[in-house]
C-alpha cells in the first residue's frame, strides 16, 4: 500500500480536479445529511426541551428511551426503514425505497434521538437557572420552551453538530435503503464502502480524507460562531 | 434626565383597574419537605403601600416565606390570600420578584425587558414606551444593546428591578437584592426600590442589614426557626426587641431557641 | 427580531436542501437487483450506457450479495434480478416471484493464494483435490460465509471433498460474513486462500503478492441468469421497461457488449444466452 502522504496527495488531487462525479457525491451527502439534521432538529429540539423543562408522568422513561436510542446501530435503522418502505411493506406504495428521501428518513431516525437527548441535557441545566424567574414572570409552557431553546441556541448548535457528525459518517443505514445506486443514491460513505470492496484502498482512504475535511470545516465554522457567542456571555 | 417616580407612575397608569389597597395575607401557613418542617404557623398581613422587611438568621425561613407568598412553591398547609381571595395565577401577575442573584436571559438588556413585557401581554407602542422608561429608570440607556450577562453585578440587579417594575406590579418581593453588591451599587439599587415605593408599589424585602432595614422598611417581620418571632414597626423592633431570639440576633449573640435546631 | 431571522434562515436552508436538488431524474428507470461481482468488476459501467442510450431507460443497480438480492426482489423491490445461483433463481421463478429465467453469461471461479503457497496447490486444475490439500495442511481459507452465490458454489465444492468445514470454522476455515471485496481484503491480509469469481479478481485493486493458484476446473463454472420480476405478484414492477432490459441483455447486441468488456486485455464475462 502507498504511504499516507501519497494518499493525502491523492485526496487533494481529487478535490483539485473537481471531478464532477465526486462533486455530485459530496453534494448528495451534504443534501441528505443536512436535510436529515434539520428535520431531526425540528422534531428533537422541542421534544428534548419539553423533557428537559417539564415534570410529567413517564418523563424518566422518555429520557431513558431517548438515551438508549442514541446508540441505535445504523444497520438496524436501515433494516427497519427498508421493511417499511419495501414494496411489500406498509409504506411501499410511496415508492421511496432507493431514493435520497429514503436515506433522509433513515438518517432522521438515527439523529433525532441524539438531538433530543442532548437538548434535554442542555435545556435541563439552563432551566434550573431560569425556573424561578420564569415562574415569577408567569411564563407559559410554550413560551418557556421557546425561550429556553433560544437562550441555549449556541449550545444547541453543538448538539446539531453531533447529529451531523453521526449522520454524515454512517454507512449502514443509507446503503440498505439507498442501495448505493450510481448517480442516484451514492454518497461519500457508500462510495468508500464500494471502493474498499473493490480493493481500491487508496481511493477509499482519499475519499475518507475528503469526508474528514468537510467535517473539520463544518466543525470549525460552528466553533467560530460559538466562540463569539461565549464572548457575549450568550453561550 | 427623567424622574423615576414619575416614570413609575406611567407604568401604573397602564394598570386597568385601580383596585382598593392590595393586601397579601397568610393564614396558618406551613411548609415541610420530607418530614422536615421549614415553615410553621405563619399568620401575617401586609398592607398595601407599606414597606415590609423580613429579618432573621440564616435558615430561619425568610427566603422560603417569600417564595410561598409569591406562589413559587406550594404550601403544605394553610393558605395565602390576595385581597382576601385565594392567590391565583391572575393575582401572581400583580406581583413581581427580584432574586438575590439576578437571573438574566442570554440576550441583550433590551431583549430582557422585552421578554418580560411580552409575557405580561404588553404589546406595540406601550411596550416600547415601558422599555424606554425602564432603561431610563435603571440608568442603562447606553447599555440597551449590550448582552445582559456582561453587565456588572450592580447593573444586572438594577436591570432586574427595572424589569420587575416594568410589569407594573402592585407588590414587589426582594430577596436580599444587595447582598453581593458594593456600597455604590447598593445605593443605586436602594434608590430604585425607593422610587418603586414612591410610585405606590408595596415592597417586601428580605435583608440581614439593620441599616438597610431602617432605610427601606416601615414594618419588620422577625423570623426564627420557621416561625414569626416578632412583628412591629421597624424602628421599634430594632431598638427594643421584645422576643429573646430577636434581641440575641440583633446583639450578635448566638441564641438557641428550643425547637429551632430541628428545622435547620 | 433576531429569532425571526434565525428561523427564517433555517427554513430557507431546509427548503433549499430538501425540496430542490439534482438526481431526481426522469421517471423512465428500472431497478436491477444484482450482485457485487457484476458491479465491482465494472461490467455494468461498461454495458449500461449502451442500453440507456438506445432505450432511454435509466438502469439503477443495487449491488448486494446474491442471497440478499433475491430476497429484495422477492419483496418486490426491484424490476429485474441478475444474479448467479441457478437453483435459487429457479426457486424464485417457481415461487411466482419471477416471470422466467434466462442464461446471460458465465465467468469462472478461481482460488487465489499467497506466493508462498502453504498448501502446495498452485497450478492445480482439479479443484476438489486442491481443497482437500488445503484442509489437510490446515492452511487458512477465507470464505464469504454470507449465503451469496459465490458462497453457495464454494460450499458445493467442499461437499465433494467430504471435508466438514463447519467444524473447522474459526480454526483454519474463516467465514468473513461479508462481500467478495471485503473477503479478498481480509483473506489477503491473513495469508488465506480465497475462492473468488475471476471478474472480481481481475479488477481487484489490492492483490498484494497474491496470484491465481487453482483455475480451469469445469466445476468452477459460474453461470449468471436474468429474471424479470413478476408484475402479477408485485404490481409496482415496471414490467414493460424491465422486459426491454431483459430482451436487450440476451440479444446479440447485449451479448456483444458483455463480450467486449476487458480489463488488461482479459475478457471477464462470456455471454452464453444463445446456448
């Protein structure tokens, strides 16, 4: 096998050539993962905030379930979604199997518990600080959730980032429900799996480096936003 | 510079019904947690427009009593009356509270005022007017856009009081609001409390500071071991306490009251 | 006000990401459930553009193990099945999932091994003897172990040697439970013999010092078949488009396309639809 240096060179070469197939794959990866993370946030943020801020019967059970679901193996999620979307499954008529939408659904299921469970943690801490002030002002439940989410916004960016990291890196779910179809459902991770199975380890690793670079860039951007928020004592 | 007392009057002009003097009362009030009795047999009446201070040693139940009266926690026994009726959600909106450590949202000074007013259903030009008045009152006009949590302790406490007053309460609870402030900041906060009173807001202040009690109190409630040990006009009680526990505390002596230790 | 901007921004981003974008191409496409060997060898990349250009039908290939491909197709998740495990394919048709099975092409299996050749089987053309030798010397042997077409073919050969590989599993006989490429990666790393289809081997990029040790035995014949999934059984199947693909791949033109695919001058698949 080549040295790691030559693999890095190949990775940068791949980006510099601006290979249209590679760009398409990166684009689809980001489109699927970002959409899944946004949908997961729309569901998971209010859910996590409600569990973090309110006492209600079964709250502990919900929290335990959310925490447990954080560890869902992607392959299991992939199989579940496959069985739902398969032509012989209950959602078969929607004909979503082997489409980007199927991959978004699978990743949303993977990421939502992570967003919800981490949001619960963040919001619970903040709520402890705010609870008497809220009660004194007579803030209603909806306003509470809204205010807590807004005031935790910079911590929640990191939460969304954790979800992004999980989704962009997983292969087990998307390869089952997407099918790794060239130009349709082929993303970074399934390409890496495919090239590995072809024995093209250098190319696979170079793609891994590209994936890592994207993850680094996204993380750096979020951290920069967060650093400015810390200076304003908003985080 | 605007006069704070007249600003307070503008807040209170918004109050729809100019009700008869508000009174908050407690009848047989008790509070226990896991079998430990922390407040017992408290009867009190706070008259509208008066300035009441609550004093007593640490653990006497002062802050707890304040939270019970404000409805932040539910009593284990007894009841709280607001203008002779049970304390309900609407009545709670007529009260405000300032905590020992100001709780500021992670937003700008102005947004903190904005949040409280929106929750209180104040909208449109009325909200902007009140925000402007509150900023002027707390002398924080120049810091309106600053993140609230970057303000000094004194500035944050002024903002907390201005935020409470902007909601035009009839009654303001203050839980040791100056305990961690320097003399200048303490003075500024006391001025604000004085302005509120001048505008007709009833105040209930928890303090350890004798001089502050004399400056900001008409009546005193002296607590010990979760009970009221003594009440009366503040000057009279502080100069000539009738109860042994109040005398001991005011003279700086340790005092062991029978039954006090079990509540600690 | 800040909040409205933030929400607006998120919503705009969501719309941009979720509802637009490329790759939601024309409706004229079929899904072919096939095996990793056909995909990894690059055969589909060679022949499919010819079909797509001529017919205007996009072919979406899901490449998994033969076992999984057949199960997916039996769930109705595919229009055409192109795999290599004749008995299972015939059962698929007999169960009503498929319309009819046609031979398409064959390649052959080979056994690859390290240059050191610990079992001394290099150059053998009798596969049963070679496997028996490997078992005797307990030289490591990496198996797919994934119920794929290649795995089933390998087990049939072991049966003829009389060696009970299940008993040796975990010892010298190692089941990777993964695809052909992954098994080759694993096998070459542990110095094990591996049975693979020739097409995957020729295009495999991580050979190390491995060479073909055993080849040329007619028992290692690897037949591929094509089946149109039954629309009667699975109403969502695009029977007409799928039929066009089946017709094309067993036509003279399709067969010529298969024969023309070469890597390093070696032909990988041998069309035999007309036989």
